[in-house]
């Protein structure tokens, strides 16, 4: 669906995943917000702290979006959303209704090295539980949402998100 059509409707659609055969970790959001959809980039809203948090955890992260995507893959981190599409006015996760999941089981089959799943916020975790369900083949961790709507200090979010570093360095 062209971006101009997305601007005329409350239906929002996910992007393709950022993933390759080497990925061991997957960060799942809920559904892209309006600014991300306009720019065709994950976490494009400057008020969303995702890329800033990643930069605090891994100081060598690039500034350009395409380079950031390559950087994620080089660090064995995949990125996607639980929902393929849903209805939402604005960008708040709490406004999402009629959600339909992405094929995460298909993703796990295609990329069997993914063993650690991180949820970027409660909405992603709740929808995963509803649509996909937890299994014994993956570890699952809830992280505080990187959204500015999540009332938590940046430092507090970084402290919680450090679990990604522990897994990437083998310190479970």
C-alpha cells in the first residue's frame, strides 16, 4: 500500500524484518508509528529513544539509517514487529485495535539461530502471547518501551536494555 494511502487511513502496516542468517537475537516492537511509516524506517520518530538507547549500549552505532540496519545485522540483532497490521489512530500502542500478527513462527523456521527474543514494551509482549505464544526454544525478555510515552528515565531504560549486551557477549 503506498504511503499516501496510509496517511488517509487509521490502518497501519509493519515493515519487512531486518534479519539475516547470522541473527541470534530479535527485538520485537508492536507496530510502526506514523513518523516511521512516513519515513519507511523503524523507530524514525526522534522522540522514540530506540536508536539513542542502542547508541548508549553500543557506542559505535552509525548515524545513517541504512548503516544502522547493517550494524544491527553485524551484531546478530534482528528487528521486526509482532503485528503485521492493525487499526490505530496516531502512534500510541494503546490505540491499536484489530491487530493481525506477523509470521514469527515462519521467521524462526527460516532463521533458526534466533534464540533470544526481546519485547520493546508491554504491548509487543501481550500481543505475542495472544497471537504466537511462548515456547521453550527461545528465551523471552520484556524491555521498557523505547517510546517517549513510557514514563521512565533514559538512564533507567538503558539499564534494563543492557540485557541485550549480556546476551551478545555470552553473559546470560
